[in-house]
C-alpha cells in the first residue's frame, strides 16, 4: 500500500523531475553545440590570404660600351720583320759629289720576297725607270701615295686601277734600276711632297687631322754618307764607263760622278 503523502505528492514530484531533466538536457545540448563549434573552428582549413602582388621591375641591361670606330688610316710595313737599313733624309752615295734627299727608306730583303701594300688603295701606275727600276705606285685616301721600287716585278693582277687591301702582295723584291743590291725602296708622299715613312709604318690614325704630315715632312740638314757593298752596274770607282758615266775622286776622298741623261719612262715621283 502506497502512503497517502506520496500518493498526493507524486504528480508534483513528476513535474519537478521532468523539469530538471529538461533543464539538464538543454544544458547538455548547449554545451555540445559550443564544443562542436570549437571543434569545427580548429579543424576547418584556413583559407590562405591573398598574396600581395609586387610588381617586378624589368632588368635594365647595362648598355655595352660602344666599340671605337676603326681608324681612318692604318699603315703596315711592306716587308714585315725586315729592318730599314737606309733611312729617309739627306744621303750621299759614294759616286755622288754632294748629298741629296733620299725620299724614302731602303729595306734589305732577299730577291723574290713578297712585298705587301702598306694600306688600302688603288694602283696608280706600274712601270720601269732607269733609276727606280721596276716600280708600283698606289694611291690612298687623303691624297697619300706609296711607291715600291727596285722590284723584280709586280704581283699577278697588279695593274693600273686594281684595288688592293692592306697586306695584299703588291710586288716582289728585286735589284732593278740603279741599285746596290737586293732591296725594296719604299716611299710615302702627300701630293708631290716626300714624307718620312718611319712616321707611318706600323701606326694607325683615327682621322686625317691626326696624320703627322708636318713632322714627317721635315728633313734634317745632316748628310749621311751611305756605305754600299756593291756599286750599281755601269758605275766604276774611277774613269769613264761604257755608258759615258765619269767617276772621279775629289778632295777629301769624295767621289764625283757625271751621269748623262738616259731616255725612258720616268715615274712622276722622282728619286
């Protein structure tokens, strides 16, 4: 038998019990929701922030230093490696009474050695002279000309109007004309004025204003007495030759030579 007090109070107890049960359930649900929210916040992937776009400046290439222009004038030795054994200037040969201007340089070399043109140019003339022997003249820019004399002969294709580049073979060493041995006589002229080739050979010049025309045109007053190993044909150390050349010794041991004028083609550049 149920006590009366419990029978009376049982509906209230039930209400209280279920109320408490509902509150507990609601609290549990809230706690679960909070826990679920925290779990989601920790496990969900975090979107990467948008990277900042930094403009890249194009690499500025350093401008290469401009190469200097090629020289306007460049002169090479006509016989590379050979030595000048008779320079430009006043010179007296053993059979001459007085000194005279040696208008170029003499470079000793064996007969047949290839002679190179000193600079780019056009062949002005080739020919044979009683004094120069076989010769070639080449015109260059700026009014300059070079001359190659006492040759065995010009190279193949070298004739008036032919274009030659610096270093091309222009002729071959010989002993023609009034020569004392196998060698090359080489001249440089500005118009009709003889210049000292030593100021030009192996050198280059940026412009025409740089050419040493004034310095190269100076002639020392000192006369150099030439020493020769061989007298040219037709000239003897004394007396009269078959060609009419009279050679006599004068006071001081000097030699006087009277040479008659010989007909024939003579180049415009006099020796």
